[in-house]
C-alpha cells in the first residue's frame, strides 16, 4: 500500500514537463499546455489525459472556463523537488543524504564555490537549530 502512495507522489517525465509548463505560465487550457511543451509533438488527447491523471493525483486543480477546463498547479515546484530528491535518496542511497553528498563530491559535481555555499547553508541550519533548542529550553 505504501508503494502505491509513493508512485502516486512521483511525477513521470511527461508529467514533470507538463507541470513545468504550468509553473512557468500559470493556469492553462489543454491547448495552451500542448502549445507550450517545447519541442514536443503530443496529441491534444494525450495532453488532456495526462492533465486528468495529474488532477486525479491532486497535483493540479481545474476550473471550467467556458467550454474548456483551465488547469493550475496545486503542487509547488519546491515540493515536487523535495519529493523527487527524497525518492532519489531513498532508492539510490538507502535513505542516506550523506551518501548522496559524498557521491556528488567524489564525482566532482561540487566545485569549491558550491562547496562554500553548502557550508554556509549548513551553518545557517545549525544556527537555526541552536536557536530553536534555546527557545524550547526556555519553555521547559
């Protein structure tokens, strides 16, 4: 049962491309999504079916405008990114974020500039956690 929920959370490559159109353009009809799928030659009915699937999954909401539905993303790009990263970490690194980061370093995907940005983010997170702990200690 958990597996089904997880697969529903995942976006297929085509679903992701459609969501990107909605994130970039805001509410769109099926025709507008079809036209904005850069370089894709998808039939109107294929786009319509995919939008219906996304609607069933709760990733988009739709509003009837005249005779056509207008689709709008209800899943934010940030949340989709978090879900995809979580799925990647679970599947490829047995749930270990540390292993993901170590692999990025080993593959030289993190240059010195990016490593410095990562250090700054870690320091911000640590500071926020310390401040949260101090507040919690004061309440106790």
